[in-house]
C-alpha cells in the first residue's frame, strides 16, 4: 500500500464511491479472434463490466447510464483445461434444438480471481442483492460479492499500477507498455446484442506487468492510499461508442 499524504490530497478532486470486491474459483475472459485454443485475458474488458452491472440490476444497462467506473483484477495462477463445445441448431422457432456437432477445445482460465470494482454510491443496493448470478466469463465462472464498502477516491496523475488496462493511444503517450488487444467496450440489448464499440487497449497483467504510470486526467486511488487505477468516465465511453 502507498500512503497518500495530506499535502497530496489538498486541492485534489474527491469522489464518493462504492468498492465491490468479487471473488470466484475461476474466470475466463476470452481473447477475441481465437477459435481452436481459447486464451484468457488477465482481466475483463469493459463489456464484461457492463454485463455485471446488468446482472446486478436485472436488466440491460446502457453505458450512458453509468457516470463512471474503475476496476482492477488480480488472480493466483493460470491453468488449462479441455472443454466439450456442443453446437445446436433448430430449423424454426417452434422446433426443438438438436445437437449437430461436438468439439473438444483447449481452454485457458484464471484461478481464484479477484475483481475490485469502484462505482458511484447509487450502485450499492444492486450489488448487495444482485438480481441474477454474477459471472466472470463463462456460465461456470460464478462469482460472489465478498464485500461492499463506501470509500473516498481521489483523482491523481501518477502511481504504481497493475491488473488494469488503458486505451492504447493514452498508454502510448504516457509510455506505458503491456499486452495490446482490440476489445469490445459494450454490447447492446437482446436479442441483437450489437457491438457498441471496439477499442485497442494496453493491458497490464497483475502478475507480470506492475509498473509506475504517469497518466494525468485518467487515474484515481483510494484516499488512504493504494495502487492507482484508470477511471472510465461517461464522456470517454460516449466518444468510443457514439451517440
């Protein structure tokens, strides 16, 4: 933990937040574009975060309904497994779906992940009593809310960070290196679930890419100290997904 002095807090922008800590036995955030061997990202993309918000409240959540969100993800280890994927189809909506193909694939997953979410306090009730199961990837990656707590957050320009991601252009300007992926930002409601935005991100694996980052205008931390994490404001989300 990195303590924050009174002089550092003076004049800094403070915000009330709810910290939600989610834990699970496994998580699998599929790397887009891979078919035969499903690698996992070391943390969820923003689209998964919006999916968790939807599960918590029980309905699709427009990204524009979220004032801001911040998160980081850690895990104990990576592992691999074999999984059977059964393809089904039906000729019409009235027909019963029939299995037509069975494939066995190698799948990577994270062991004992911990996802820490920071949200405006208005989200507290939803995560105290989620409407639907909270899932970190596939249906078997069911997570539980370990705790929720009100905290004070402070905007800052720099600090140590890991288990987070930054937009690629922002990371490059700041000289922050990591893994680069093109990731979905959000999906629309059922039944179409249209992709609302895709953005290249620099991903900092919590187990491999701890770094010191100076990214003015993008970072927050808890007022009593700790790692800095990116803050995704509604204005930035709107610039990616459009009106």
